[in-house]
C-alpha cells in the first residue's frame, strides 16, 4: 500500500512523472507505505516505549514506512492526537562510523535550542536494541513538502527565487552558529576535513567494491594532493545539504525543517556549500534529482551559481576561495562513493530503500563525471 497523502513532509502532492533525460526527477518525495520486508517494527514494544518516554503520548499507534531512507530506515508514527517520525539504524553489518543515529539526535537536539533554526523537535533517543532491534530516535513530525526535482516545476519563478534564498539563508545560519556554545565542540575534529573525507570515502569504496572502477582509482590518487591548503575555517556542517533533505512550508516557499543529519560534523563550510551547489553543475541524467545544468535560470527565477555563492558570502562574511573544479570533482566522487556503499548493501541484501537498485547504474557514470571535472581542474 502506498499513501501519497501522509508523509514526512505532511500532505505532500502525489509524485509526478519523470521529466529529466536519463531517468528524471520526480517532483516530490515523502510517500509512505507498509514496512518493507524485514523492516517492520514491534508495535507493542514501541508503543510502550513511547508511552514511557514522550510526555503526552496517547495511542493507539499506527506505523508506516517512508520511501527512500537509503541509509537509515524512517517511519511515520501516527496516533489520534499527534504524529512522530522514527529513524533507526539498518540491519546487517555496518561500516565503522556509519548510520550514526545517536549523532543525528545530538545535533538536532542542540540546534533546537537556536531560536528559529529549522529542525524538528528531538524527543527521545533509544540505545536499547531490545525495543525494535536497533538504536533509534523519535522526533516531532513537521508538515510540509519535500522537493526532489531541483527545478521545482510546480512553483512560479518568484516562489523558486524565495525558496532558493531561504535554503541559502539556512545554510549560512548553520555555518555561523556557535557550535561550542551548543555543546558540540567534540562533535568533530577541526581542520583537515577534506583530507579526512577523501580518506573516508576512499576506504568505503575499497571496503565495498566487487570490481575496479578505473576513474575511482584515479580520483583516490589525485584528490589528496589537489585539496586546497588548510585555512583554519571550521564550522558545523550538514554533510548532505540538498533540497531532498529540506521540508518546505505547506504553502509558503521557505524551509521549515532540515533533515538527515547522519553526515553532520565539524568541517569546512565550503565543502558543504559546494556539495549543495551540485544542483547547478550535476551532469544531466546522472542523478534522479535532476540538474540545473543548461537551464534558463532567469526564466526559472533561480539565481546563477555565482549569484548564489555571492549571497552566501554576504550572509556569512566568508570569502570563497579555492579551485571550484576540485570541489566539483570531490563532491561527485563523494556521491559516487556513497552510492557504492549502498550497492554493497544491495549485494548483502540489507539495502533499506525500495528504490536502491535504481541508483546502482549511476555509480560508474558519476565516477567518470568526477574524473572529467578533475581533469578540468588540472588532473593528468
């Protein structure tokens, strides 16, 4: 059973047909359905936990699973009086530091203390695997829309302009928050973020590969030496800042909640910014979210990449520096490595998304696109 009206994003419009070449973007995500095989929850035990841990909780409880959830399975918990969202670790063998549910909860809880910062209310973290079989946390449900297609075809140009500006403002606020004052000084290691990321995703590729991808091997060799020199700038970063992780107000073009903090840490803000900028430079046909590449930006009402970066710098006071070509190659490499890890879980039979198999054919083309960007940036 699929329910396009009850979702993480609240009354999200039904998913629309694909519109981009090569398997294009649906307009929205967030539909729910029955739990996928092997991913159901013990309703009785979970209801007892919620009753004990969440003030004002009253059953009966119904449970649906959200589509997506490539990394951490996500569920809608509904009662007659309230809705909640549960995120859990997946089953199967997990790579070190992956699926950090407790870290997600920690950063959402901390940012919830920043006046007006758009995160769901973090309610409870359960480290007792005996309740549903793995660690999980529960947050308040936030109604709204989640856009998958970065061109947002259902919006008017002025609405797109306002929503992109809202996303820009949220990212700038995140990168300028005093994370130490929030108790997050130990949330990550300041400095050398890019080199640590290159190492992390290189190791994930090595740990999950079933065959060699030449472009991956070249990138692993080139990226460390090409990384910009350390400049001492470290901020709280999201790690997967994209429209598919933002809940937009049900009727207004503004971000009301930022989701999926699994990759959040203390790192370099330009890595976070340029990952988000993939909306502009992502190659056509290599991501189901679509791309702004080749789009008529004035007609869409969306700022150019240069304009967007300038507005971000105005808000943060940062001066963007470094080889943009390196960041383009690095971020495409990172996405390809993340998808390669999902492919590894498919091979193990532990992939958590109903759409997981659709992304496997994208890995090699993404690696080739990343290497092409590296060559444009000076790789030999």
